[in-house]
């Protein structure tokens, strides 16, 4: 098999999915040595660093990915998670909003954005984000769970109970 950026990307992603993060990082870096402007390789390197709990390296790789292709919703979403985890809520919010502009039909991104808003105690906007996530992906348990908690914060116990029924129906484990 010919060694190519695509080969190293595919191998790196496969290794990362199996939990072999160090090996995945080496593969992805090898691919980048062949094609240093490959935004997909940078994105997957950033995601692999994130999975390996190497936040600083993840941030650098994701920013490189966006340098070469600023239209990657996954990169913006992942940056949002990194900023959120670091406590930089302003940048996290901007990153999530950028991701949503690029992929407004991605329930995962809406859920991540809603989590940020919920933790900032902005329950009204969090409700909108979680309702959007659940509308887009009705069986997305995390979004339904988060929506239920948001309804409870807003005193909407009847709506929270409807979420409990959905969670039970989809066998969601808390």
C-alpha cells in the first residue's frame, strides 16, 4: 500500500478510535510531513490530542486546521469544548456559534452550546439550544437529559416529566 496523507489519516483515525492515541499521533504527524496544509489531518490530530487529554496540543492542531479550512464545524465545536473546559466561556461561545453557523442542523453542536449556556445560568437560551438539539436528533439522550434539567431550572415540571418519559423510552442511562 502506498504511503500517502490519506493512508496516514485513515490509519491514525483507526488507531485513535481503538485508544492507541500515541500511535495515532505519530501516524497523523507522518501524514502532515507529506502534506503540511492538510486541514483534515490537522483536525484529526487535534481530536486525537483531545482524546489523549493533551489540551494545549489539541488547541494548536485545531487552530492549524482552521487556518487551512475555516469552514470545519467539527473543528470549531472541538475548540468550543476546549475553551469551555479551560473556563474561557467567551471564546467557547464564539467557537460554538461559528460551528452552528456552519452546521445548523448538527444536534451535537447545539447540545454543546446549550451546556455552556446552562452552566452560565442562561436557562432561556439553553432551553432553545437543547430544544433545537432534540428537534434535530429526537433520541439524543444527552440533549434530552440536559433539556429536562433546563426545564426544571425554569420551573417547567410538566415538560421535564415529558423528557423523563422520553429518556425512559430510549433506555438512557444517567
